[in-house]
C-alpha cells in the first residue's frame, strides 16, 4: 500500500513520517482492499491539522483532527479513520444478507417497523431543479439560499456537479469521474 504525505506550512521529520507510515500500513488488517493512503499535515495558528484519506478500492474514507502536536492529531485522525473502515467493512459483509431478525421486522397489516439503529436513516428526500450554470454562479446561488453545498449542471460539461463550503472559508467543487 502506498502512503503519500502532503505538508502545508510545516515539515514532518523522518521519525514522525516513519511512525505515520507504519501506522497507516497496519490499516490493511481492517480492510485488505486499501489501494493507497494520504496524510496531509498542516500547521495554522499554533495547531496541527492532520487529514487522513484511504482509497478502499474506489471508496474514499477520510478523517481529520486538530491538536497542538502533529503526532496526537495523527493518532486521533487515524482512530476515526479506522472506525470508518470497520463500519464500511461491516456494511459490505452485511450488504444483501439478512442476518439479524431481531433488528428488523415488517408487517403489511400493522404499523410495526424497526430498523437497525446503526444504519443511517434518510429522513427527508428533496427533489430540486438542476439548472445549467458555471461554478462561480453556483457558489453565488449557494450563498443566496444559505446552504453549505449546492448541486447544479455544469454549463461547460453538462455533468452534475456540487459546490461546497470548506472550513477554511474557501469553496470546493465535486465533479464526477466516469
């Protein structure tokens, strides 16, 4: 498994880099299909921000943490990433298999319906019109509606894209890969 490091506003010494690389390589014990990982370490206003990302066979799993020490931030982010990988692995094992009858029941006549509480629940489905526009106009529309993201049709490509607010007060653009 390849581990890539990105440094922003700070330097990672060899000892810390080796520690991070060893810990990231142990992630394969949770999920063998991790193709590569990335660790982004940045320093801003006295805090270290560590973002860990794992590409698990096309599924991107990410965790981010802040701390005054880069090693502490990394350990916390890695712990969160491990939890997400375990949850994803569990999801894949359970997908399409009805294993636990007590967590799910369904009655056609009655109103009895229970769902496994660890599964995410979609409480609302909203249909939105998607209009062709450029990403800058989409950011303006997002600001106008007061949301943290906005879906639109990219006027240049015809693809569905999403713009979103980032923590650094900047914006991001999500484009599909085919």
